[in-house]
C-alpha cells in the first residue's frame, strides 16, 4: 500500500501563470497522506519550470508531461489513472484550495462516500472573492444515495446549478475504485462532460454523494478555458451536453432530465443571452447568430408559460434596444465605483 489517502489530480495546459499559486495553496497544508498528480497536456508556456520548482519542497508531487493535448476529458481521466490515493480530488490548475480544506476533506472521507461535492466561492481573475456559488438548496452537510429514487428525486429537485450535476471539476472528490470500475463512456469523451457521464454510470450500482456546502476552494473567474472558441460555443457545450446527458442516462422525458434543463436556465440568464445576442449581431457572423438562436430555442424547449415568455423576449428584443441597455449598464457600473 502507498499510504496515500488522497490524490489531488490536476490536469493542465498552458496555466503556468496560475498553477504556482494553486500548488502553493495545496503544498502548505498537505501531509504524508496526500500526493499531488499534475498531468500536463503538452504546455508551451513555463508550466514545467513552475511545477518542477515545487518538487524539492514536496516530494509527493508527481509531474507527468505528455507531448500532446489530450483534451480535458482524457487528461482528467489520465490524471486519475496515475493517482495512488484511495480518493482523488479533481482540481483545476488555476483554482486555490481554501485554508484548512485538506484536513477537513481527510476527515470527511472517513465516512467512505463514493463522491463528495464541495462548496466554493467565485472570485475575479486576481482572486478577489465575489460570491458563494449556489449548488444545492441545502446549507449544511447532507448525504444522498442516488440509486434510490426518493433520494435522487430530492437531490435533482434541490439542484440550483449544473455544479450539482458534477460539472465543475474542482468541487469533486471521488473514490478511485468506483471511478475505475465505472469506466469511461466513449460517446462523451471530447464533449467536456466525460467525467459527468462516468459519474452517472455509477448510479445503477449505487452512488452515495456527500454534499459539503462549506467553502473548500476559491474558483478563479474570467478564465474559462471552455470559452476559447467563443461565447456562443461555450453555451453550446453546456446546453447540448447536458441535454444529451439527461436523455442518455435518464430519458428525455424524465424528471431528472427536466431538472437538468431547469438549472441550465438558471445559469444562462436572460441578461447573458441578450448580451451574447448583441455581440453576435455586432460581429456580423450570421452562422453565430443562427447557432445562438437555435441554442436559446433548445434552452426553452419545455414550453412552459415562463419559457415561452422568455423566448419571446429574446426573439423580439431589437439590437438597437440592446445597445441602449448595455450603455445604461456600463454607466451604472461606472457610477458605483
């Protein structure tokens, strides 16, 4: 036995400017029961130098460098494959672990849940705290057995964002043996949701989830790597991905899939969609505009009165009015500084 209880698994690509702060936040509170596994998908920046600089102070830091970028799904899976711990904490290379979080999670995993879902605070890119991120409608620790219909119904109904459906890597601490036995769903590899599909695969054989609403990390905002190909494509990754996850694992007409669609509407607010419409129209790319229109239609596919109203607001809002609203918003923000 390695004696490692917890592996902090960090897949990364070109995050050299951030990963040092991430590693420092972990190393300063880690003990002999913790290892760090960094899987580098062929970074072209200074990631190697930064990571190697920590190995002298923390010999249980293992750094693996690939010559290629495998993509987040494959690199995340590879980082867990390389881990030696009983549990794996998936962690982004730009987030910061909260003080005392490692001691707390080492105590929590003694209860042997299959997965722990950790709370966090959203921050600016320079790590100025903004707000507590909503996950579930619970304010204290809770346990759910998602293979049991009553527990699953309560859990899905209480979801506030897709983080409850395991979208956010850094909030997940998983039992490695359960992850390994579930195996990957090849149909979702490359979708950015391969890890979510893998977790959903565990449910029929039993999936015990411990919800830990206290802050275990700080999430660096304005640095969403999923948005590299633009705002419209970022919406597509979430909307298309979670609609498909709901259909494949629960059935499109199921309560579970309905709640997954509901929380997508919580995340992609009308203000966000209208601002994206403004940018797409100003950019003059008809394909982007058409793609966004199609995604918004899909977002409101359930056809409730609220959905129909919101879809109408989106469709009927002229770009000229959106420009006025954006200008007013900028003035209001400026006046509060």
